[in-house]
C-alpha cells in the first residue's frame, strides 16, 4: 500500500503507520514508515479477517460495511513523556461490495483466496440497496435545543434463506426549515465511526431526486404539490441520506418475492431515543443496537412493495406517510395473505389515538422519503427486440410486391398502351378542329356530332395519319386456320375495348369518389344496417389500395360489429403485416386474440404495443384488462398504474401549454380544457385537424373541421356554468377506443373499473356510452334509462340531446326525435356527430311536409360531409318544391357518388317526366326497375306521373 501527498503536523517527513479496521474490529497496524520529502510512503502491510455465513463477519456485513484504512502520525516524544502520541492524518474507505459481485481482487489489493459466491449464487442471488433520505414535516415539538436525541428508522428484509435482516438508520440530523436539500448529493455509509472529513460518503453514489409525480409512494398527485413544496422547503425535517445494503441468496430471493405477493405493505418504523450520557470506556444500549431501551414518538410507515414484482422494475422511490405505531395493525399487515388493492394502507380502519406521541406524526403530515433498489429485477421483462421477433414470427411482414410482366402478358400490355396512345392522339386532333365549339357551352345535337365525325375522318385520311395509326395497330402473325384467325380477331377487338374502357374507368375513378368518401358511404350503410352495401364500400377501398393499413383496420372494425371475428382477425393481421409498429393494429390483434382465447399471443401483442409507445394510455390499460382476465392482480395493477402515470403526465403537459398561450389563443385553451379539439386550417383552407366522435350512437368515424366552422368535439360531458369539468380517466379513454373500433364486448368490463376509480364514477359520458351499447342491441328501454341519467347530470350537453333523438327515431317516435334534433341544432357547440342528425331530421321534415326546412337541413349536411344520401335529400326536397333544375343537379351529384341507389334513379325518372325528356325518363325508369326499388309508394307515384304525361314506360 502506497501513500501520496502525506504531510505531518510537526514537519514534512513525519513517521506514520496505517491501521486497518472492519466491523468495529482492528485488523492490525503496519510498521512505522518515514514519509519522504516528496510526501510518499510505502507500507508493507498485510492483514486478514475470517468470513462466515453466520458468524461475526457475514455477507450482509460485507455488503454495507467498508474497510477503514486510517493513517496515523507518530509525534516525537517530549520530555518526561512515557507513551507515544499519535495524530490521525487521514482515512481511506474501501467498499467490499465488488466481492459479492464475483470479483476476487480490488484495486487497493483487497483479495480473497477464492470467490465468496458461486456462479449459481451470483446469478440467482440479488442485492438490495435501501436509501433513507429524510423524514419531512416532523412534529413541531422536535427541537434542536434540549437533551440530545437519536432519530432512528428500521425495517426488516429477508437475507439468508428464511432469516430476516434488521436494517437500522441511526443518528438522523434534525434541521429547521428554510431551504430545500440540494440534489444531487452523495449518499453516506450507515455507520458512525468514520473520522476523516468526506470519508462518510459512498463513492459514486448520489441522491438525484426527481419529479414527485413520478414517484411510487403516496403524496404524488398534483393536489399534493403545494404540501410537498412547503414540507421540503419550510418545515422541519430529519435528514439521514444513508444507504444500507443487504445480500439475498437464491432462497432469500424466492422468499422475498413470496412475501411481497402475500403482504403488499411492509412496515418501516421511526422512533426518537434519548441519547444517554456515555461514561468512559462504556457504551450505551443505543450504541450497541439494543432496542430494549425506552423509545418515544414511535411511528410506522407502510411501503407498498408490490411494484418490485412488476416486470423489469428494479427500484421504487417515494414518500410514505407516517402513522402511530400499534402492535395490532402492524401484525395484521404482516399476517395478511393478500392485501386489497388500495393506495392507502390504513383505508377503512378506525382512527387510532392510543399512541398519543405517534399521533403527532399524522397531525403534522410527516412522511418518509425512501428508496429501495435491486441489482436485478425480481421479474425479468421481455426485451423489445424479443417481442418484435415474436410478432414477426406470428405475422411475417408483407412488403408490396412489384408487378412484373413478360411474354404474352407483356405483349398484351404493350398493345393496350399503344391503343391508348393512338386514342389520345385522335382526341387531340379532334380538339384542334372543334375545340371552340366544345367550349362555347352549347349542347351539340346528333347531326352536329355526325358532321364532326365525317370531317375528322376526312382530315385523318388526307393527312395520312389514318394509315399511320392503322400501321401501328397491326399485329404480325401468320394464320394457319380460318377459325384461328377469327379467334385472334375477337381477342384483339376485346383488347381494344378493354383499353378504352380501362382509360375511361380510370379517369372516372380519379374524379368521382375518394377513399374518405367511400369510408363515409360505408359508415352510412353500416348505421342504416345495410351491411351488404357497407361491405361493398369497405371492399372497394381495399381494391383501390390494399397497401393502406387504415383500409384494413376499418374493414376489420366493421367485421367486429357484425361479429365476424375470424374475418376481423384476418384484416387486423393484414394491417399489422403492412406495418409491424402500428399501435392500433397491435391492440386490435390483441383484442381479437382474447376473443379467440389465444392468450399467449394477446400478451405479446399488448406488450409490444407498450414497448413501441410507452406513453400510450390505451395500450397500458388494455394490457391491464388482459392481466385481469388472467387473474394476475399484480401485473394488472402495474399496467393500470403506468397508464394513470402517462395520462397524468399528458394532462399536466396540456395544462402547462394552455397556461402559456397568448390572448388570441384563450378561446382554444378553454375549449381544450373541455376536451375539445379544434382543427387549424392550412394553406388553401384545407382543414388539417381531425377528431374522433365517440359519444353518439353513430360514433365510429373521422370528421374534419376547421376553425372558421367552430365545429367542436366534446369528449366528455360539457361543463355547465359553475360546474367544474371532471378530468378524464384511463378507463374512459379506453372506452372511447373500444367504441371506435366496435369492440363493445369489452366496454362493460372497462366501465366497471370506471365506477371504482377514485376520479371516476358515473358521469354523463359514462351513461351515454351505456345508452349507445343498448341502442346497438335495440334495447330501447335500457337506453332510455341511461339517457335520462345522462341528462340529469348534464342537461346542456348536445350529445345527450343528439343521442336522445336517435333513441326516439329508432324506436319510431319521430315527433319526439324531431324535437330533440332541433334542440341539438340550437346549441352553440355541435354534438359529436352531426351527419346523421341532419339526415334523420331532414327525413322527418319530408315526412311532415316541411319541405323547405328539409332542404336547408340536407344542404347543411352536404356542406359538412356530402354523400349520396345528403344530395338525395336535397333532390327530393327540391322536387317537392317544383325546383326541377336544382333537383336534377342534386340528384346528379347523388348519382355520381352512388349510381346503384334505386331511389336516386326513381326521382331522376320523376324529374325527367316532369321536364318532358322522354329518352332520359325511360332510361332512368329502366335502372329503377333493374335495381329493384323497394318503396312501393314511390313506384306508384312514378306510374301516376307516366300516365299523366303519356310516356316514360318503355314496356308499352
């Protein structure tokens, strides 16, 4: 052992020696060495001590007690001095923890003849580090004057097999309020015989603190913020900053896990013990660790240890309230088999006042700030790479395949391309010749078109272009048989027709309907329970683009509504194969796996979702619901706790953002606080924001809105004047997701948790969701009951009136439905879903003969979300008002969006009959019959008008 920069008190070359100590026992002294003029010295010194598993020096002692190397200076003898005097120059602290981690030698050359632990013990054992930071907001009676006091905290942990190890933190320092404890600050050794300044700090070990909302204990809610700030700044506290360690061998690890599972809350005791005067050569009972002495202010905090059983969790840190210590409640906690899931360990107990001194902790609001850390997690967590690999094994990714053609197929494709090129050239030639007549706006009769055709043929023949085009279409071949040549001619003509038809069809598709419009049409058919038509639209979206995972997710959600679980599974897996990091695809695959009782797959899907997006509240909540189905209460609690943590963090961030907006954004901030999402228009006034309607009966689709329209989504019940809005919970957020994807099978389970949630309970949104579910089941009595309950809680919520109108409409009471719909439209804030409110109110107006109101209502629907049904409504209203031109325009729009609607063709027939256009009337009537119009009254009206005008029925 070498010494550097050694300086004596009586000169620069003092005589020194080193004393080694461990566990309050001196191991020996080195020989005396004179320090050189450079301040260095070499000590040839070896000492040892015996290690036994149950003797004086145990594994636990090695874990939390260091070796002290104290350098002494031997002072020169003075006259008449019999014994040498010594002075401590410094002290070194050697941490022996690496010896428990498998090392056999340290840098300071502390060595063992063989490893203290076997490989099995290293892999199966664990190390517990307990850090006691401070006790805050202690009783005011605690003072810095008067007799000295020893503030102590103790707890027990299993160490070797079934045995327990008592961990004590003594000699806490009482401090007055005034400033916060700084962070980071070093942790200290939990022993008292450290002499040199700075040697009491554990190397490379610090208290770093952190946001209290991320803690695992109590007092971590936003409403506790002010109290925590006052307690940790202004009020008295007792500071320890000690870290104690405890080694757990493999049997102790298993025992530790079992005891946490059996007993959720572990007691941590706090006491104040008077420091008795110490006579020379003796030590007090307190110094010896004897607890038989009288203690005062005996309190206990209950630490929830269950988070240590969460997968991958190695550390818990938090504030834990201190209660009066009484043997009965403590033993009851220790002997409880499975404690109920409660954040408050004394919930439901009668207040206890038998310990008057301990009661002062409760009155002062005292709490301990404690950290328990493991070297290895008790329950390993699957790595994200492993989860991704398992998902890839179950659902291999399917990248888009590049279509490659060759041989005969390539020849056919080239022929189609050549036909299209020639057709384009001919159209350009025609436009050069007659373009001015086409742009004049005049209708061209058949004779004019025939003249154009003759002039075009003449021009092509005269210029030689006709023969050039004909030459390009020639196919080199040899006819062996007449029959063979005729078949080839038929094939070539079919190719010609296909090429022209494909070009026309492509142009029509590009300009007719978009994917979002098809989604709206499918949704209309779905709500009207025309499931075959809805299937056609959903499949049409897939035909157009089967590489868009949103198309697969929407179709799968529709299959869930129709209870076609296997097809839903196929759709969700296809979506996941297109993008294996898509969270919605993973969650929906997990939900379907639960329905099919494939629980192992479901767990992988949900875990992978939480790994890919750890801040996703719905993913954590669904994982918790899965564990609930599996009766795994601990992991269920873990998932729900993480979901709540992420939700609180998001709400806090949103609140902070809302508080910093400028005056211009105050309206948006207030609406955001109500759960409203407002879209901001981009260039060209295209709305960019999207919101998800969730509450009304028709709450499964996306709608786009802009600021100028002030169209809002009320995610929860609208706040009445003077009534504070209830914050969202993890269960209501999950309910919205489940309703959006039609997974109504799980909604009742989630709502049951909402009732038990501290911030939950029956709310307006809660009752609206239940009403939606019963409307889907056609249980009108139950739906009416829940709608009434929702209206009692929030009478001014437009969603309540909208859903009430749907209830009356579906049950056949159109008069009441009309009143409710009109009430909904009278609100400044729109309901979550207005499309079907407009449609159904417009149909009621038509039934009651209020045609002008019907037209205006349908026009509002066309403005926000045009569809075949909205334009059909406008067309019917205009026809009844004898506005035939506007009626034809509206019906043409409807027909362009869906030319398979028999009712559209029927009203086009009526318009053409009234306008005197016989050919168009007969063609429209043919399509009306071909598409099998079901409305007998409308068909009878057509026959009546045909009889009146004397034409329109080609069958005569």
